[in-house]
C-alpha cells in the first residue's frame, strides 16, 4: 500500500498529463481544518480533491462537509487508488463541459 503523499504525487502527475494547462494548489491543512488537499484550476473551472491512501481510510473532521459542499457543483471528490480513474473521468467531463 502506498503512502498518501506518494499517491498524492501520482494523482497530481496524472492530472497534469491530462490537463497540462491546469494549476494545482496543495492546500495547507493547518490553515483550514478539513479543507481538501488539492485545488485544481482549469480555464474557468475548478475542483477540489481530498486524497486518501485507500477507500477505507478515515476521514478527518470537516472533510466530508467540504467534499459534499463542493460536490453540489460537481467539483468535490475523495480520490483513492480504487477510484482514481473514475475521478479522472469526472474531471474530464467537468473541465471539458461548456456549462460553468
């Protein structure tokens, strides 16, 4: 099983391969507790990702809140090895769609 930071680097690399023009920000966990690990900006859209080393990894307080909040506009995701490809497909649809 990979460490979370190793998997996070893999996710970042995969996103940049798929969306070379994307800007990816690693958020400071000490600034706003529970805010997702990554914010991805692509053209006029964005998404936030909370990276977990496995699907069964525990969630910290407020992580579910933020993912649910941003998922209302199809922009918030938990990502782990078991669903990485599915999340990348969601990002593809989100970033390539014409609606904002």
